[in-house]
C-alpha cells in the first residue's frame, strides 16, 4: 500500500514559522526554535526569514554577536489572522492551501 506524501505550500510554511514566533510572544523566537517547529532545513529557514523580514511580517533583534530573536510585526499578526480565515474557508470546501 502506497501512502500519498503531503507537501506543504510555501504559504503554509511561512504561516507555520510565524505561528511559532507568535507563540513565543514577548520573548521572541530564536532561529533554532523556528527551524525545529516549522521542520525546515537551515538554508530554507534563512531564505524564508529573510523574505518575512523584507515583507515586514517579522522583525529581527540581535541579542549579541551570535544570537538573534524574531518577533511578529503588526502586519505579521494581521497576516496570520487572515490566513486562519482563509484556512477555514478552504477546508470547508475540501481544498488544501
């Protein structure tokens, strides 16, 4: 019996990353936490973090020379709210996003 492999869309991956950051709240989320939680390779993590920063969905704060943490911006929180609405809508029609 062959099992169908399910792939996540880029939008789903970005939302997973942002949910992880959101869950960490005022503490912010470090890259390792995001990497494991979103199940990404280091290269893809770096690429997607850069994209989220460029789009002003998250912001990066440097703790010291080697440590960084990430926080959702207001725009990032808005994106997640709308994404959840879109998820519910698409699931009601049996469509994966």
